[in-house]
C-alpha cells in the first residue's frame, strides 16, 4: 500500500489553495526528496514539484482559473475546456504550470495536472513512462489515492519496474545497482539528459534514498523470491543474484507492460506483425542481446514522450518562464 508520507502543514496549506476535487496528489524531485548535490531537501532554491490527478480536467481547470488565474500563461484565455483538451493530447498528457510563487510559504512550485484515465494508462501500460517513471522512485504522497484502481496501478507499476530492471542487469549485482537500474528506466532516452539535467542525476537520487527504495519495493521483492536473491542486511554493496535462465528471462518479458512489448514486436517484425507475440518473446529470451532489445524499446518510449511534453510545456509556461526554467535546467548539466 502507499504510505501517506510527509504530512507537513506546509503541504496542506498549499493544497488548500487549489480546487479540492482531485483524487490523488504526490510531490517529487529535489524539493521534497534528498538528492546529492543539494544541501537541504526543502531549501528555498529547490522548486517543489506536484502532480494533481483529476477525474474531470475541464471542471478542475475551470475552477482553478477562478482561484489561480495568474498561475496560467496566456493559455488561460482559452478557458477550462480547451486547456483540458490541450492537457489530454500530445506528450505525457500532463498540463504544467511552473515557477508559481506561493508567498505565504515563500516557495516556488511547479504543478502538473493529469486525468485519472491517463495516469492509469501510463502506470499499467507505460504509454509514456513519464509519471510512471516518477513513481518508480520514492515520492511524497500528499493525498492518498481515493480509488483502489489508482492504488493497484501504482503497485503494478512497481512490479513492472523490477521486471524491467532485472532484464537490464547481469546475474550478479549490488542492491544499489538494482535501484539505479530501476531509476534509469525513465531516464534512458530522455533528451533532457543530454542537455538539461545533471549527468549524475540517477546516482544522486538513489544514493541518499536507499532505505526509501527498500521500503517502496519490499512487497515486490517478496513476490519475486523464486528468481531473485537479495541479502538485505543493511549494506547496499551486498551481492544480489537472479535467475538468468531462458524461462526466467521470458517470464520477465511477459510481465512488461503493453507499450514496451508493442515496441519490441514492432522492431523485431519491422512493423509487419507476422509472428505471434509470444513466439517473438520466446526468441528474444534465447537471444544474447535481449538487454539491448528491451533497452531500445524503453528508450524509444521515453524519447518520444519527453520531446513532445517539453514542446507542449512551452506555451503552458509562457516564453518568459520557459526561458527561466530551461536556463535553470541547463545549469544542472554543468553542475
């Protein structure tokens, strides 16, 4: 189950500034979780990233425009209906307002809005690996999921992340390498990692959060004892091992979500689909380069969604904020 996480009054005060009709909310990033390279978690220079999950985007944006008209760029002139339509097309189907100053808390926030149906699709199918990737890592749950569908999808997403990470790893690896492989799933192929993020971002995320990763994945590891040995005794350098038999590799492949499997099949058949999917996966499980095949499928998903979402974010931020935000991101490349 998801834990509530940090219930600091600050988060509740921030949430009180928004329409209450959202079903799930979490915060992520260096503003809420310790990363190497940042002195403190919630220093004023670390923007807090929030995701609101809403059942009706039109209704939510209409209400939010009444409460927080100034959060929006000139897109606000389109009204709630067209903003919702823009949110639910292109990229990761998330609408972001960025560099929003909350004067009472003296903090900057960036918040994204996603429709419940789109979040569920990404968590269960990895359509974009955008929010699914963020939820592969420890986050702060600000409002617990109001439906079992979201809760179950979050847990399914965690299980899929372990299956995918094990396909990326050799027979022997450390606990740290396992969490790094999980965290890397949604960064491989992200064009922002070329220009816009610290090159050590994944290591910086994992290293100070080993205990949080252990807690997040404990239930999944327990389910996979038949193929995974994790001697978790307090040291993240202890050697772990996995079964690399064809049967085990095939089992992991079959547990991948819909979109990675679709990309694999497309690549293996040049888009012609003349073979049964199961036959293709069996062939891959017997191949010495199955890791590369899986990695390419994941990179292609992340590349497409990250490019289109970044393009989509320009008009939602406005030119001035887009330049400021992009500049701050670019500085991380060289930090």
